[in-house]
C-alpha cells in the first residue's frame, strides 16, 4: 500500500449515515449559521450567509437527500465547499474525523441505495461497523441535471 493510493476524507453524519468528502474539497467548517432566506429559491436552498465578505449559498443536504428535517434549536453545522468557482455551505448534522482510506478499497455504489443517494455517491467504503458513502460535490450541487432540486 503506497501513499499515492491513499485518500483523506472528512467524515460527516446526516441522518445516522456516514458520508465522506475528500479533505481537499473542504474549505471551512462552520457552526451556528446566520442565514438570510432567498425568495423563490429551490427548497434545498436554505438561504445565504456572509463568510468573510463572500456570499455563500447554504444547501440543506437533508432536503437534497429527501430526508426529514432535523429538530434542533441551534444553527447546526456546515461544510463549505466550492463548485464552479462559487462557495456553498452544505448544512449537515455533524462533522466527524478525517479518515485516510485506500482508493483500491472503494466499492461501487450499491444498486439498493436510494436513487437520490446513488446520484450523489462516488462509491462506498465498508468500514468495521458501517458504510461510508463518498459524496460527489459536483453531483450534489448539480441543480440543472437529473437532481431532485426543482425550481
């Protein structure tokens, strides 16, 4: 096993499902977001926030994946990523640890995975006690393709 075969992932939890985002795609981790609603935006767009002078679109990942809202009073957590030069804040339940995994252990996305989850999955890793679904940011934020986001 060489280091060139290794990939680091920031793990995130959404509805008790473990997801991984390549660590180099993560720009920031935020708490207690102060969002401004965007009129007529798709349901998955929770609003916008100001991050060091940049306007960042906040995406509710639970809605994007067809899940129920998380009942919480605080502003939650989010991971800031970039897509086509624009920053996006992915609203999630929690951030876990950074895992270093061998790319040769990456398995194809199971056919039994929910359709909207399959759409954003880049494959899965079988960990000791659960599956880690690799999140494809470009697919997650593809609002024009076959995504579940409706205008």
